[in-house]
């Protein structure tokens, strides 16, 4: 029961991680590597700053979900090994 719950939570966190990474990639498509020097193009510079800020926010979410996914995977693996070792040695 505990293993099933952990695997389901891990799967949900991993799906959220993948969704954030895909969203970050789509938002990052609008990011340009152009230096805007003309004052007339201030509107484009503001849009660029907004896009960069959005990508940076998504990066922090992606890191959080990635770390949570990896941690849950390790925890699930350790629990699986513990249960296997416990049944191998015959301890209740």
C-alpha cells in the first residue's frame, strides 16, 4: 500500500515536472538574443524582460519539481530494497 502511494505521488510530481519543462520551452521560444539599443524599440525590450522573468520563474518551479521527483524516486527505491531485504532475511 505504501509503495503504491509513493509511486503514484512520484508519477504525479514527475508529470508536473515534465509539464513545467515543456511550458518553459514554449515560453523560451519567444526569448531573443538581441541587444536593443534604439529607444524606439523600448516596447520590445520590455516584452523581452517580461519573457526572461517568466522563464526564470518557471526555472525555479522546474528545479523544485525535479528535486522532488528525484527524492521520491530514491525514497521509493530505498523502501523497495528494504522490503526485499526484509523478506529475504525472513524478519517480520
